[in-house]
């Protein structure tokens, strides 16, 4: 079942998806993230996320926390590159109360101090109905969900929208080494730039399979066979306007070169399209099964729906993932490797522990 999408009079996009659960997740996302921070105040998007949990004009933070705890609710938020998303998960019998609180938080945050001028301007300019998406996911009916959505009708409308341009800069080889005092191991990472979701919807699913395939290889080769790193990882992120492929491993100083070479070898194998049908089928089955199980996640799914709606107006992408993954072929993986994997143009970052003096 695909969620029902509607738009309130104030421009707020609303996604309603009923799932047979005892809980419900109410999430609201804003099309403003860390890439939108001003140069003079990097980190303000994330800081603002925390400020919204410090109370509203009618609810001091103590009352806000007490109300949520009395419901047995869980609540949190996350700041991404292009969005900030707030959510409350509660027993479905408390859905109306949870919505009251969340609507109050995003519409009436208690940010009055002169020290927070940038944050207050961000609220005024971008925390507006037409730049937000509301998702109601879980065990309540459609009519109740529509009534809940109306609680957000008081959000103001502002046609001032962020204009982001897709990243078109060609990546070139770059190597950098830095030192940090707060780590005890070496961190080795390799990055490659990829296109964003805009104009590249099919890649959303193909890259999911590639990420799983690469993660399996790193685990087998770097952890199990060579014992160089406990948790080597591959991470593929595709935002609306940009994306990246990242390989990362923590290791000891003595194994720095071996670990770096191992990561390079795995990327080179993909560049040379050394992909067996067995490896492909395993990765495809893994990601397809995980996508099915993820639909039970009352927090993760609405967050992904909001992200996709904010970036490309396609909230249904995570809901359709199991059926779309079935269509991916090994040739799709090889084509995307040919398009993006080029070790000569990769960025290399090594983070070394700095000894305390």
C-alpha cells in the first residue's frame, strides 16, 4: 500500500500511511539542513534542532518532557544535509496528544534571545508550511490521521524557498592527512562523488544493492581474512542535489598502509567490474529482505519518506524499494560502477591520533 498524499491550505504536504501497529509515528521534516548553514555560523541547523526541544512559548522544557514521558513516548530529531526531521512515536491512543506537542514545537519554539538571531531568522524563513512535510505512519485510521494533520494548519506559509543547484563539479584526486586528539586508532577513508537524486531516480535502488555488495566485500576481506579492522564499512549517500560513495576503516598505526591498500583494491575490483553473479545475488537478496523488514520500522520509514518528498517529490521511493530491487540486474550494477568508480579521481583522507604533549 502506498501512502495517501494531500496538501493543506497552507501548503503543508501530508503523508498518511496506515500500518497494523499499536504505535504511531508523527514526523515533520523541514527542507533546511547542514548544507544551508551560513559560512559564518556552520552548525546552526543542527543547533536549531536541539533548540526546538528546549520548550515552546506555552510549554517550558520541563512540561514538554513530562507530557511526553507520561505518554511513554519516544522523541528525537536528526539534521541531515538537506533536511531536519523531528518525530514523536507514541501508543496510538496518544496520537492526538503527540501531534499537539509536535505542532507546538515547530510552530512556536521558545527562541527569543538576541544571541540566536540566525536561528530565529531560519525559523521565520524556512520553518514554514510550504517548506515542510508531515508524515503520519502507524496504527491509526485515515480520518483520525487527517484530523491530526489539521493541527499543523496554523503553520505559516512563506513562498521564500531555498534554491539549491545540483553539484556538477568534476571530482579530482585529492589526498589529505589530519591529526585529532580524541581518537586512539587511525581512520582511513576513500570518497567518490556521485549525482544526486534529482534526475537519477533509478540509481536510488541500484546504489542500495551496490552498497550492500561492497559492505560484504569489505567485511570478508578486511575484517575476516586479514584482520585489519573490526568494522570496515561502505556508505553510499544520495541527497537531492549531490551524493557520495565512502569506504572507511579504523585500524592501528602499524596496519595503516595495509588497510589503505585493501580499501583501494576493493574499489579497483569494482572499477574493473569484477562482480560475480553469486555476490550480486546475495547482496540483492539481502537488501530486498531488509527493505521488507524495514517497513515495520515506525520511525525509519516516515523519515525516509519525508526525505524523498522534500528532495524530489517522491515520498514513495522507500515504500516501493522491495519491488523495485527485484528489477535490478548485474548489468545495472556494472553500469553504475563504470559511471562512478574511478580510483584515480578518488579523495583519500587519513586521520591520525595526535599524542598528548
